[in-house]
C-alpha cells in the first residue's frame, strides 16, 4: 500500500530521536513510501532533508522539511519563514514546544514529552491572540506571506483551540489552501465539531499514530475516536501520519503500519479509502503527482 508520512521526528535534534533523517529515508524506501517529512521543534529541517535525498536516496521517496516557529528561530518570525521557504521548506509549523498550550498540557497533567538536551535558556511561551481575540500582527504577516507561497503548507502546531480556530479562519480568508491541523484530538482541545468546521474551510485534519497505537509511549487516545472524526470530517480532508521518531518509541514505519491496520478495522475502510488518506491527500498537500 502506498504511504506518505507528513510527520516524522528524526534527528539530528536536541531531543532524543530513534532515527536520524538518513535512517528514516532508508527504512521508508524499503517500505515503498512516496515521501516523508522531517520535523524538528528547534531547528529547520530543509537542509537535512535535501542532503539525505540527494546523497543516499534512490529517487523513489522524496524527503521534505520545514520550520517550526518556536523561540529557537525567533518565534513567529517572518524573516525566518522567508529564509526557510527560500531553502525549499514545505511546512511552516506554528509554535509547538514554545506554545503556551503546550506548556499547560505538559505541566503535571500526565502528557509525557521528552526534554531537550544541552539547552539552558527557558522558553518564553507564545500565545498569538491579543486581548480581543485577534491574531497578533506578526501572525498576519506570516499568513500574508504564505498566501503568496501556495506550495507551502501551514501547519497549526500546538496552540490552543481558540488560536487555531482564529488562525484557520484568517488563513482561509487569505486564500491559503494548504492547511494541516496537527493532532486536534490531542493536546489542542478541539471538538469533533471544530474539526468538521475547519475541514469545511479547506483544512486537512491529521490523525497521528503515536497517540492511538497502544504500545506507543505517547498513547492517550482510544482508537474508537477515529470513527467519529472520519465520519464528521470526511475522507477527503483526513491525513494519516505517524508523529513517531521519539527515542525508545519504536520505528515510525512500524507505528504507522500498526495504526493503518487499526484504522481499517475500526472505520471499515477499503484499500482505495486508505490510499486516499495515507497517500493521495498528503501527496496533494506536498504538491506531488498521484
């Protein structure tokens, strides 16, 4: 079965990782992946993606990267976004580890998250709505920029439900078509009704293996939740990926394979439907031919 994984945490990284970008590419090629996306919370990944695809890839599996707008790149920083896109970034992730919501959800609430190694400066949390619930000017600058770069995907990161709701409405109004809502069922606080509403605005809803596969270190969700999400959103706006790569959490390829089997049984999906959410939808986001 064809697959594209839009959410792999591969090293090098200041967070412990199970695989680096080269190891991930080789494993993906063995399993006939069409593409992978390398994500890092602290440093842009276009360079490592480009290098491993060029020097060890067979040409059958594309490798992409992007930039996460956390404090390590200056937060919501238009200049950093511009440089990343000039280097071929396919993703611009809104704040993840620097998001206020991320800190709130990982402070004594049982959601395990690995710490960085070697970093000493504390995070200054980012909440990108003002006191009236409007997007901060720097967010609007980034959205205006991405509206002129239709090949780049806006990913919503680890912000709160209200931040993401405002972000998606503004992005849709500006004509941004490639929007991916990262794990709204985990950490974000979104309802199924929110997910359906966002999909009607053109956003794709991510279902990620690491929070549904029982033997994952980060499993927090029951697989039965996926049935309600799929029925409410529709397969045309669902993307399945791994969100694996964390140290001591197993292989991203194995984790995704397990999740796909679970989805097939839980949601009663046939091969063509699985191909849509595991390959055709992510391929469209990446601008690849299907």
